[in-house]
């Protein structure tokens, strides 16, 4: 096996696409069109943080059998690409997991050490973790293929809370609209989403967003570009009385969506917009897609468990 490096994603995009289709339990952030966007719009980290992207290509008998996207950081450490918020699951692409030991060996021989982060517990890369392992908790809702079965699995109090939220809307004569946005041609409500996202950050974390930063978030931030333009992106947004009340955005595989962004409008807390959002999202996924896992990603907020979420882990370690 040989280890080659490239800094031009387009030159290996076809190979990347072939391996993406073969890699089991693959991260949706490694989908070729999505990764191409992230690779391009990571430029603030390239410039400010002095990160240098390196695509490691493993060839065996003139056939590419694996690819590892890395960042060489300012401190000289090599890390898997995607260490920042908005890129929520990292990994490698490979024909078969049997090639990974030799790939890892070549990486260490070439670079000395590699830091792996955001490795989902299902990934065979977890098997290489030895010492100094950091574990983060994530919550995903496995809602299956039948809405009624999922709804009945919730506690009676949670079911009543969901019913109460809809009843309050009806009692107050407020219209509920759910919009599913899958690509730019659907008229992506950029201003509504970023305004709600920034407002929620201010309310919850005390983080104020300047005019310049809001512009950057709208037009140059890699995560916004992913959720707006990647073919495997989905955004669900609900409107109450014509005003944005909550949204979530994420990237999909065949049966799973990972959601790094979810924000609610606190003005409508009487109507539990977060619960309505998740309920409407699950209804849509069951009716119109093959998705049956809503991965709400990092954090263990109580509502995630109340809506049927279960714990899963992501790992960070250095070899």
C-alpha cells in the first residue's frame, strides 16, 4: 500500500464518490458534494488558524482503497478534517474496514501522530482508540417507520404536552405552517433562519452577533453553505401566524439525519415550538423519506429524551 497526498479535492472527487458509496455507516458530512462545500468554505480556519488541508490517498495495486481528510494545524498536529462546530461527524472513506490498520500505520509513519475527533461509536475507527480517550454524549431519536407507534412510545405526559401545544394554537386561532427545504430551488428562507439562530444564541448564551458576523454567517459560513446547498441537506422550519417559530438543519444519509442547528423563537414558548418542530419533522420523514433516525447530536437536553431519544457516543483520541 502507498500513501499519497493531494490538496485538490476536485481531482479526486470521482474516487471520493465511489468510496463514499462503499463506506458503511458513513458520515453525511463526507458526502462528496457536501465535503466539497466544507473544503472550500473552511477558508477562515485556513487563514486565521493557519490550518492546511491534506487529503491522504491510500493506493493498493494502483487502486485507491481509502481516503483520510486531514488538517495540519498551526501547532503541527494533524487532525481529521472537521474539528469545528457545524461539522458534526468526522471519519474516513474506505472500500473495506480490513484496510484500516495498514492505513493508520502509514499515517503515523508519515505524520507522527493523528488526532481523531467526532468519531461515532459505530465506526471501526473507534477500535483504534487506546489512551486519553474523550467521550461526548449525543442523543438520537430512532422513530421507526410508523408515526403512531413512535407517538405511543412516548410517556403519557409528553403525548399530552404535544396535544396541548396544537390545541393552544387552535384555541388562539393561529395558523401553523411547516416548510421542508431540501435545496436552493425551494427558496431557502436564509434571513428567517439566521435571524432566529442569532436571536436564540443571544437569549440562551448571551452571545451577541454583529452586523458583519451575521453577514458572514449568511453568506460565507461553511455550515450555512452546507445546509443551504448540499444535495443531502434538509431544513425544516415551522411558522406560527406567518412568523418563524423554530427550525432545524442537518445532513442526511439514506436512513439518518444529523442536526447541528436547531433554534426556537422564545416568543412562542406557550406553544412548545421545539416539540411541534420535532413532531412535524418526524411526520414528514416517515411519510416522504427513508429516514428513520433523527440525530440531535451533541448534548443531553431533557426534551431529547422526552421525545424518545437514546444516548450514543462520539470519541476523540490521538494515535
